[in-house]
């Protein structure tokens, strides 16, 4: 898969799936636009990757910051071809009666509003060029409740609906909208889930989780014509057929 000359923006790029996606796309020749709250972590990753990387320390819940970052990236590289809405948090993990209203709302700001902000900022840049790919990292939690995860499940359900709405409104304008449900991945988020001790996911062993490289490689595959039959849908990495198409098994 060659991405020479293509510009790929990734939110939540400082660690986990986002960082591995940056490495995978860089190896394929893409120009990278990396967004996260930690400037230091982004700079370290950019130093590892090398050339053709822009970093922006910003909060995805702030629309103006996302708009400015993506606009600057387009000016630098000449296009915005792919946006991966990856930024997300799991805390607060708490039963509804114990959840902090402030923390609950902050999660929604990041996991749901952040996805809208990315989509909204990318569309005016992609559409005049004939389109682009916008992928949102989803979750099985979007489709079923889990104890202590009312905020996370609600945010992921909303983000999945945003993907469907984007496909409905913009497919005819060349926008390839998709979601990726990766399953449980060996990232810092899983350590936070483990520490909570709430619901069956926290009981999983570390060896039960897939490496972050798997969803990273799947995200790149989703940007290719081979995944055109998945436009408007949520791709599940739990399915062997998808793993085979990506080349993971």
C-alpha cells in the first residue's frame, strides 16, 4: 500500500493505536499530521518517524484548535486525504449513581464532540479536492451497555451514528466514511480498565488483547479501494474475514 503524497491526520496520535497508525502510514510514505494533548510525546514520535510530519498539541473538544491544525496541514502539504478520529478516553469508569457529572461530560466532549469537530473541520478541506477518507475508531461498547461505562458506551454509540450520518450526507461528494471496531487492544486504556475492576472486560488477561499494530494496519487498509465495500459501515477486527483481508492471519 503506497501513500506517497497523501496527507493523513490522526487524533490521539501520541500513544496506542494512534501512534502505531502513524508509524504504519509513515512507512507507506504518507505525510503525517499528528494531534494529541501531549506536545512532548508527539515530538518524540515525530523524531522517531523523521520527515514529513507536523505535530499539533491540542484538545479535540476545542473545534477552533482542530480547524486550525487541519488547515495548517493542508497549506503545508497541499491536501488532506485521510482523517482518523482516534482520540478517546475511558474514564470516568463508575456506576451512574457514582459518576462525576463533570467527568462524564468531559468524556463526551472528547469522545463524541471531538469526532464531530474532526469531521466538521475536515469536510471543507476534502470536498473541493474531490473527497477523502474519514475513519472513526469505534468499539463494541457502541452497541451494548457495560457496567460502569455509561459515558464511554454512550459516546461510542453517538460516534457510530455520526459516521452513519456522514456517510448519508457526504458519500455522493466523495467522502468515504467508516468506523473501526478493533476489539480489546493492548494499550494504556486497557490498564485503566483493568485497574477499575468493574465489568468482565477488566477481568481479561493482558495476553487476551491484540497488539495496537493490528488496528493500525487495518486503518491503512480501510483507506484503500479494497475496502470500498465497507464504506458507510463499521469494520470489526474480531471477524476473521477482515483479518484475512488486512493480512493479519
